C-alpha cells in the first residue's frame, strides 16, 4: 500500500498525502514536482539544508516537514516526487497507530502553527472552518468508538489551533502528557 505519493496543501490549508492507502499497482504517476516532501523519507542535499535550515523543533511532531518544504519553496527550491523510490515506513508507530490522543492533539496544533506562519491572513477564516469540519468528523468518530481521551485531545487541539491562528504562542505541552495512564497490575 502506498502511504505517500507527494504532498498537497489545499486552498483551505488542509494538508494531505496523495496516494494514501492506494495499492501500488493502481497508482501510475510520473515523477514531478510536489508541494511538500515527507520527513519519513526524503533525500535532501547539503546545499538545501544549508539554505533552508533544519526541521523546526517548535512543531514537536507532525507538519514540520510541510513547514520545511514551504520554506524551501520560498527559497526557490523545487521539491520532487519520484515514484520509483521505495521506502517501508511503519506509519504512526511512534504515536501508537490510529487516532490516538497524542496524534489528535499534535495534528491540530501543528496545523495551526503551519497556517499561522504560511497562510495569507485572508485565508485563515476559511482554513479555520475547514479544520473545524475535519475536527468535528474526527470527534464524532472518537465518540462513536467511546474513545473519550482522543475526543478530549481533539477539543484541546482545536482550542490551541484557534489560539495559534489568532496570534498566540503555541502552548507548551509535552507529548508524555497524552500517554495512556499506567495500569496497576
């Protein structure tokens, strides 16, 4: 299964992978430019790193590769998708797989940080509405599964997303605070 065949940033600021969950034999893309490269597997030249810099640790996790790509494009670099390249990636292994509280929170927080840095201010209300719709969809799914921890993290993430879009500094939250509570044996 394909997980990444180039990155797209929609007009409303929603960030998504092309080709995600498509069987390899069904995707016949030519090599070409892409809006962002995935940090899970990117070949970067030294001159690009010297020009653009490293990934911004302020993101903590998620979207830092999209931010790096935006900064690279601002410097005039062309990012490229190569369909012949193959990398095996254990998707979401660090965050626990699926929609976990950790992933729910940081996808929103990092999306807000990216939009605050790179989206034109006139597009931010539309981006906010698009992220609200996406959050509601995920929230309803979490509630239907009885996953109250992820639902709470989505609400906190959207609250922080909104604050960041309005100009607040990203709050300091530790990934460890989203870990499952230890069970007593």
